[in-house]
C-alpha cells in the first residue's frame, strides 16, 4: 500500500448494527433465564422464610419484641410467602402534627426559590404530599386506617417477590434479546441484579419493620410509595449501565469486525 | 363499583405501559440487529431542486450568526438556494444584523414581521408566500448545519412520494451540565434508535420542525400551517400521512442544536411541546383511525405516537389511583405484585426513551461512559410527569375554551 493512501476507513455510526444471533438469544432465555425463573417460583417461599427469620432475629437484637412468623399466599399452588408479625404502633397526635408541619414546610421550601421545578424537588414534593395525605388521614380518622403492621409486612413480602420476578423477566429480556457480548458477562449482570435485589429487599424489610414498630405506622404510605420499588430501579439500571458500558468498549476496540453496515 | 373502576384503571395503566415497553423493545432490537433502511445518500443529482431555507427568529441576536454562517458554508449551488431568516417581531438587534447579512449576500433575504400574530407557523406561512424554492428546509436559530446538510435533506425529494424529511438532532452543548448530558442521552435514544427504527419498519418517522424539509406546493395546497397549533411539526407529520404522503428520516443528516441548560427552561419547553402535541392528538386521533391512506401498522404506531404526551398524565392519574387503593385497603390486588409491575413498567418506560433504548443507542453511537448517567433519568420521570401533565391540561383547556395559543421561544444560552 502506498504511504499516501488512507490506512483505515472509519465507517460512520449512522447505519451500523450488529449481527443478530437468534440461537444464542433463544439458548440464553431457555437455558438460563427460564430455569432461573422456575427456581425462583419454586423457592420463593424458602427465600421469604430466610428473609423473615433474619428480620425477626435482627429486630430482637435491636431491642424489639420476638416477632411471630405468618404465611400468606402469593401464587396459588406455589409455596407460601412468609412474613413477620409485629404489634402495630399507632401514632399519637403530637407525632402526626409534627410530621404534618415538617411536610408542609418542606414542600413550601421545595416549591419556592431556586429549587422550584427541579427534578429532585418535584420528586420529594410528590413524596411529601403522599406523607401529608397519610398525616391527614391519621389526624381525621386514625381508626379508619385499614392496615396493621402485619398487613404491611405481608404486602411488602408480596411486593418483594413481585420485584424479583419482574426484574428477572425484564433483565432476562433485555440481556437475552438486546444483549451482545460474552454470555458470562450477561449472566453476571442478571445474577448481580438479583443478588442486589435479595440483599436490599432484606435490609429494607428490617429497616421498615423497625421504623414502623418503633415510631408508628404513620410512615407506611411513604415507605410503600417513595422508598419501595422506585429505588430498586436505580440499582437495576445502574448495573445494566455498567454492563452496557463494557459492551460499548469491547465493540469499539476488540470486536470492531462484528459491525455490519446496513 | 368505585373500587372496580379504580382497579380497572390500574390494570389499564399497566397494560398501556407494557404496550409501550414492548414497542420500544422492538425498536431497540430492530435498530441493534435489523437491516437498516438507508437514506438517499448515494443519488446526488447534478441538478438539485431549488430550495428556500427558512430560519424563524425572535430576538436571536445571540445565535443568529452561527446558523447563518453555517448555512453559508453549506455545499449547495448558490443559484438554487435562498435563505429567508424570519425576523418575527424581534425587539433586539436581530433586524439590524440580518440586514447586514443581506447587504453582503444577496441570497439571504430576511423577512421582517411586525404584526400581532407572532409565532412559528404564521411566520413560516408568510415566508412560504415569498419563497421561490420548490422545497422548504427549516432550521431553528440555534442550529448549526454541517456543510452537506442541505444536499442531504433536499435529495429526498427526488422521490415523488416523499412529503417531508427529517434529520438527526445532536446537542452541541451536551457537556455543559447534568441536564444537557441527560438530554443528550434522550436525543440519542430518540433519534439513533426510535426514529431510525420507525423508518426501518415502515412506521411513522416524525418531522420535527427543524433540520427537516417539505414540499412547498404541497403545503400551500393544504392551506399552509395552522397558526393555532403549537406543534406545527407533529401536525404536518400527521397531515401528510393521512393524505397519503411519506415522511422519511435521514439518520446521516446530523445537525447540532443548543439544548436548554436550566431545568426551568427545559420545563417550559416540555410543557409547550406537550400542549402542542396533545392538541394535535385531539385533532388527528380519529382521522388516523379512519384514513384509507395508512396501513394498520402505520395506524397503530400513529396512535401510539399521538398518545406519547398523554401517557405521563395517564400515569399521574394512575399514581393517584394507587394511593386511593392503598388507603381503601385494596392495594392487595392480584396478590400485591401488580403494583410492582405498574411501577416497573413506567420506570422501564422512563420518559422519552426507556433505559434499554438509550443503552442500544449509545452502543450504536459508540459513546463510552455516558451510559453511567442512565439511573438518573429515573428522577427525570417525576419532573416530566409533572410538566407534561400540565401541558396536557393546557391542551384540554385550549380544547374546551378555544383560547388562542401564544408562541413562546426557548431561551438561548450561547454567549
């Protein structure tokens, strides 16, 4: 090649794409995601049993009462969903009024000045308004509150199983159908998300139960709507992002030849 | 009965979100692995059509020289090109600066408007009345077209079935702050994957009102732009499709724009888009369903596209619905985990592009590290839900009261 010739042609990014590997995609879904899903459905009762026992032990270590363990139904003909039963602590009026004042004051601060309209301010305002509604509910009709701490515990566990199933299906589809690169990397992404979900689900369960038992069920709606699954998506997408960045690096360096143009 | 309605609405919201999530999954798959439909890059003719480049401006002294200087650099026969900057009731030095350009370049012919009906659609109508080109190309004043941009956009009209063409928009101030970086992610997902996949799949690529063009005679025959519509671009897209014309997408025609650098400006921009888009949705929903010029795939995509700015409002109602169900002790529907699916579905939907669509776009673009910002788009979700819902309510109020819309310009940040 003459020295004045261009040594490399840089292909435009415009119409490049990757070769589809449908067999790999099908195998990933059938041999990895589907068995994982079946295992999860068969053993979610064991998971909730371990999680609930751990929560009961930790709450007792923290000076709480010895909680009982009960079981509810998540999916018919599959195992029960175990949950801890703790006594319900009702809020007193001073606590309700204090929370109400803090909520309204914070919402006012967030909706004025330079903070107004910023995403975090909007998010916090919506969440604080939910807590304000809870305060108003307890203020006007404490006895009408339909949930005990036992109900919340049951709902949390069911929601947590829902998170595990949904996350496995969602990341399975994303990694199986849209994913590229080493199978091990994709499997690791799925496993990381599921492990993080198990750990966070447990830690949050203990924390929620402790706060609701120690302070009162006034915080129940806030925990359910603000600190629940919304936060799970942060680590879900964060782990996906780490995995995708690795794929971008590989396809821009080592695997340039895998690109197809149009 | 009330409980059944509340639960029914929640299930409706879940189903709606799954439909959008699947739609975007298909788009991402098509863009990542499907055969790409090429644009008309390789058929440059020696005799390109006569084009008129319209640049609507209102108080654009800060940025107008960027767009005009970029247009002057463009590779297009000067005798087949005219540039019409539309000075729409500016109160700054826009008029003076444009006249200076006109003195230097005869083919830059500013149109000065000093009239009460300020706004992009009205300005474009007036400019089309004096334009001599067969093809109209539109750029907003904050855009910086590349040298081959005019040729790239104009060549599409060699195909007689093409009514309009749209290029790719890329922020040039992407690294200014967190907001611009997040908008850059959305733009990447929205154009590199969404628009290109819709073009590949024979669906509805959208004309975006800038970095695009259309046939002048066609639009004049259709009565020009409607000054009462804020989203004249979306309206043109659906007007063309429901009349049997095609809108095509040119992914290779990359043009740089300035994106908002503050949340306040972004919020106003999004609210205005939502108001305009929903206004078009009310006008075209039935027309899309009954038109004989669109096949079932185009109709389905058209309806989903029309509903895009209504979805955040429907989700906001869904959120209130979930809170109501919670306090009514009815949250335990279908064993409790549907609530997760509901939340999961809208999180995966995100705002304008779900996370996996953006991830695919960044892979195609080969952009490293920016993908680490993806988790932050979750916080944008509530911001968009709020501002887009306000825009939706604006559109409802417009529909009920028949009030006149007032055009508002996006603030510029270039010094």
